[in-house]
C-alpha cells in the first residue's frame, strides 16, 4: 500500500516527472504501444494573402482554421489501417480546433479499432524551422510534423518526459540521420522503453536499496555512478531528477541546499554497477524513504510502468506537505514554547527530520528568530540521536 495521504492531495502533482538495469528481465509493458508520424501542411498563409485585400477575410481564416486550411500526410505508423484512419480523423479535429501548439505536447484518450479500444495518446506539433532537413524527400514542402505516441491510459504524468523525447528527435534528425527508415522508425519504436520505463527499471534494479536513492534525491546529495552502461546511468540520473523537489521548492533554497550538502559531506554517494546488483557507498536513508521504498517495491509486482510515476509524485507531495507543516510550526515556535515542543515531536515522528531540518535551515538563514528555533531543534535532534 502507498503511505497515507490526505484526501484529494494525490492529484495535486499529477501534471507536475535513461538506460538499463543490471538484470536481464525486461519491464512488462502495459498493453501494446503505437506511434504515428504525419506531415502537416498549412494552406492558410497562401489563402490569407489572397483573401486579405481588406484585411477581414484573411484574419478570420487565421483565427478559425478548418479542414480545408491544412493537409495531413501519413509518413509512418504501426497502427492497423482502420485504426490509423480513425486516429488521423481525431488529429484533424484537434488541428481544426487550433488545439496544437509547437513543442507543447497534449494528452488525451481516443477510441480506436484496436484490441485495447481506448488508449492514451500523446501528440505534439514540430515546426520545420527546427528540422532543417526534411524527413522525406517526397514531402520536402511540408513545413511541420505531428508526432503521436499511443499506449496505456495514464501518460499525463509522463508529459515532460515525452516532450524531452520529442526535443531529442528534433536534434537527432537534424544532426545524425536524414531518412525515415534508418533513424525515425527505430526512434519511434523505442519511445515506450526510453520515456515510460526508466523509473520502473530503476525500481527493479535497486529493490530495497531504492530507499538510499530516494534519500539522495530529497537531500540533494551528490551522486556518482560508476561501471554502469549508458542506459543504466541515464535511468539512475533521470530517477534522481524526477524524485527531487526541484521546481516545487524555491530555486534559491535548492541551490543553497546543494552547496550546503556538498560542503557538509565532502563526498558523493557512490553507486557501483559492476556486479549484478548495485553496491552503494556513503549512502544515507531514513524511515520516510524506507516506507516509500516499500510502496515502489510492492508496485513492481503489478508490472504497470505508469504506476511508478504516480507513486513518485505522491512521494514528493508528502515531502512538500511535511516541509510546509514544519515551517508553520517554526513560525508558531518563535512566540510559543509549546509550539517548539510540537516542532520537535513532528521532526521525531515524521521519519525525515534530518532532511527537513536542512531544508528549513537554508530557507530561514536570513531570519534571526526562525534561525534560533532551528538551532534549538538541531540540538534536540542531536541529543536524541546520542541517547
């Protein structure tokens, strides 16, 4: 079971999110996965120039596109013919509504004539000015492309990963390969493994040792990966980035915390992947991270890669809640000795007092009264640890 969260909080961070494992087992897929690539050609610019003698018709056409204002050309797909026709109609309707913006992925569910019937769909518009070389010589005039990934039903929590995957597609198309067959097809076939499965692979690789990885991510402990293949190292780094509180805590706080942790420890956590199981050195953990480690390990039994990102988002949400609670208690403790005792009891029972104190200490560095409270709490925690 997942560690308990207050009702409704599970959804707050849902729309906030690479390499291999030391094991030979491949992660189980959540049903079939599909992709489609379309050439998108807009006719609005030429029509607008012809119709806008007085300005009004051209501006109206620009504001309200219709199916006559663009064409979609299928470049590549692994969808069955009937399902692809249905899906192209779905994308055309989205384009007609003006619901596609360059570089900003969208997520929706779509009903198609495939065994899964209803699947999650990620789709994104790519502009030609970022793809200097066209994908197909026969489609050299196409100015834009629509990239689509289909599978599962919960990819909204992977929107950022898929956006990054699309950016990588742009760069690699421009620099490395110029043909659909030699680069784009393999790239599309691996979208699920590269974008959705890394968190699952890390959970399967680390198992109970995942608690140390969660602790390093929360505390911004420097991590060095040794003797790992490229995919495994990317997976670990992506997991650490996804599990950190970056973007959820003030950027200045995170920067100061990184500096403080580096100066305090003078050494990184080392992950040695030379054996079948990773060996960790200079690693730390706490009860909070151990509890959430069990949530991940138990989730691995279901084999659903989409579940792990939701667990990760809930993990971060609970950490943010604990930080906010501690900050509230500290404000009260500046004027109330009983509130100071509440601070101490909260730190003692929350399971992550070591990390929370470091975070609030950085945030309150320029606030004398709050800093004094934090100093007293640090002394309490040290005395408790010695006892």
